């Protein structure tokens, strides 16, 4: 046989299987490549899903632990109690507004039962913040003595006293489960600066310690005294107190900040109520958000060379206009008997201004 014919036939014989093998090899190579790619993408997808799930669980945990209030997240069990039945067709107050348009209760005498509320809030600790800077330290003794008599009686309370004079904080007898915590802070030359820096200090300490120590914060002025019951009826995720001078006024009369350059600016055709900077509060997370926002707004104003007309109170009103409070306290919770005549609708005066010479104290 001719060698060329032999090798030609042999080449033809082996060529087909070789080509067929190459085709199958390429096919399975692609298949295995696709399988490997799919497995890798699936693994990456599972890892991504796992990370997202962990983040969601962490956010849920932080939300449940940080933002949970007794009145919004879990309804506490109330033991057997004897109390008068509410009369649906006989409201206890018909002389005043008891509900805002966004369904937040306005707290007046006769609109709540302390016995029921005390049981509902029996396991909470309330933090009270008060600033006694410079001459204002003279008001501390009366403030704390009357608080022990009327404020959150029967509940745990931490009095957080911000002061530049820790040695002058008076020692007074305290009920069981209550304590005075002195927090040393610096003073400022102007009383306006002292007032405005309250927001910064409350924000800072809310993050550092209040979140871990109390459930609610009540932020008050020190040049006042308690004169009647102030209890858990005030507690809510976020609450403000009606200014005694404007509770019956129209919105055009409110002393909001009217200059558009300020972060506290509110147009004349907006506004629900005018809130007093001397009494506000809520859950610690909500108070942290409020005070942080107000402090940042004041810093922005400072950078622009403007100061709101009523300082931190102006920024508080701007915040509460766009973050509606879940409860509003009536003027029973803040009154000045020296400057205002008491109207018949105020059955109680719970927290009142102490007579003083403003110019002398602020100097």
C-alpha cells in the first residue's frame, strides 16, 4: 500500500473522533464554567442577603430597644382596679380643647385617671434635666424640694443637674428610688448663650448616658416650683407645653421667628400652638433627635450671623411644628401668677414661676 494512502486514510479515520472530542470538551467546559459562575454568584448573593438581613435585624433591634415607649410598643397589663367608669356621652371637659387635629391629647385636669396611669407606667425611670448656671443655682433648693413633693411621686427619678457650681448643689432628702446626678458644665457670658447651649448639652448626654439610664426625659427651667401633681400623665414619645401667654391667641400673634434667614423661621400662615421652652420632653431617643436638630439649627444660624428672636425656644417651636408632639400639656403645667391672671378654666396650677428680678439674675 502506498504510504500516503495509508496515512491519508488513517488521518481521516482519526480526524472525526478528534473533532467530536474537541466539541464535547468545549461544551462541557462551558457548562462547568457556567455552573461555577452560577455557584459563585449564588454564594455572593447569599452573602449579600445575609449582610442585608443582619443589618435589618440590627436596625430592628436598635429600634425596638432605643425607640420603644411603654405607650407605643407594648401595652402593659393592668391589674384589677376600682375606678369610676368613663361616660361616653358626658365628657369631663367641654370648656377646652382636649385633642389636637392630629389626635394628640391635650392634658387638662379631669381628662385622665392617675391611678390607672401610675400602674401602666409602674416600671419606668424618668430623667429630669435642669440647668443651674451662675446665679440660677439659688433656685435649686426650692425646685428640688417641691419636685420631691409633687413630681412623679411613687416613681423612680434621676434629677440631672447641669451646673458650673457643683459644690453649691443642695442636699435634700429624697424618696426611695430617686437620686440627684450633678453634671458639671461650663458657663457662658450671656444668658442667651446659656439658654441655647442647653440643647447641645441635653443632646450630648442623651447619647452618652441618658439612653442607658432612663426611659423618658423631662426638660425644665430651674427658676420655677411645683405646686401640684405632675405625674406620668405627661409622658409620651414627644410632648410640648402650651405657653401661658399664647394659649388663646391666633397664630399671627405667636412670637415665632419671622426672618427667613434663620433656621427657626415660620411663615405667618403656619403654626399650631406656641410652645414654652421651659417644659418639654419625651422618650430619650425623641428628645435626642429634637435637641440635636435644634442645636444644629442654632449653629447654622450662628454661621450666618443671625440669632433667633427667642433663642432655643424659637427653634423648639420650629421643630414641633414639623414633628407634631404626641401629647400637649395645657397651661396648668406652666403658669406665671405674677404676670397673668388665672382664668376659671385652669382648675390647677401645677408648675409656676418663682418671683424674681430677671435683670439681676441674668446679669
